[in-house]
C-alpha cells in the first residue's frame, strides 16, 4: 500500500531526497503516555530517543515535538498506523487525542489498519463502540480488517484549491463553465469548514439539482445562487 502512495506523491511533487512523504508505524506494546506513542515515530525517522545510545532503556522525554518538526520539514503527507486493534478500550481516548494533536501540528492524513479498525475509529470519534451505531458498523454484524482513512480539515490554501479543482474536473454538466468552482473556492471552504465529506455532499447535491431543474433560462450548471439554496447539515445556516 505504501509504495504506490509514495510513488504518486513523488510523481506529483517531484523528487526530493529530503522529503519523507509517508510514515508507517505499528501500535507500540506500551501505550501509557505520549512518550510511548512518540517512540515508533522517532525510530522510523531515525531520531535518537535515548540519553545513552548504548542503553536503550534510558529514554528521553516525549519526542512528539521533535518528530512533528521533522515531519513538517520533510513534508510528510500520510501516516499509516498498523495493528490498531491492539489498542484497548480504555486506551482509545488517549491514543486518538495523541493522533489529533500530531495531526494539528503537521496537517498529515492518517490511515489505520487492523481488525475492527472501522469500529475503533467510530469509538474514537463518538465514544460509542457497539452502542447506538448502525448495524453495519457494529462488531456483531460487521468486523472489517480493511484500512480506514481518517482525514482532517484541509486548511484554506493550495491543497484546498487542488481538491476543489479535482471535483470540478469530474463534473459532467452541459453548461458548467470550467473554473467556476475554483473561483468560489473560499466560499466553499467557509460553507464546508474544510471537510471533504461536506464538500462532496454540497457539490453532489448542487449537480443533481442543476440537472433536475435545468431550463432554457436556468442552464445545467453549478452557480453560487444554486449553492446558496442547498443545506448540507443541521449546522449549515444557508
């Protein structure tokens, strides 16, 4: 999985010997503190985390800040965490608080692998493992070992513009003028908060509405006026 992703990133961004586009770690055997979580990252990045390199039991303090600094400098885009099923129920909140803190510092995307990864992510986000979840994601009826992508908010900037452009290039509307959505990029970010899922909902609903309501005076295209009339959730005041 990692090599194709790294190849795509290098193809898109160009070769750079100082770039570390992808990090792969396994859930550590000890998970009591941020120190324990930071060690596999430090080891992957080749950072010394011992006071005396010859005595690996004499570890330094939390390595989170050094690894976040290296990840930013190395332009890391993706972190794959394997063995997520090793995390115990009472460790989930602390573990994902750590991932969120690291994500805030680096703007990377996380992918989690391991049996039941989807259910574990649900508990991390909603604290409701096997409670009040749709049957399809309850452990009793569905226990997937497929990787789970956890993508955070995309900040307004080049990455967001690229996402909007990608959505626009996939549109199949007769009268849509290329570049329209890109010009509305800031507006779309404000409407969606930078979440791809919300952006997808908004654009898909707008495209469907454009198709169903198209007339001679209202062409089959997405416009700001059309977007203004669409709500994408209870928190959307539009």
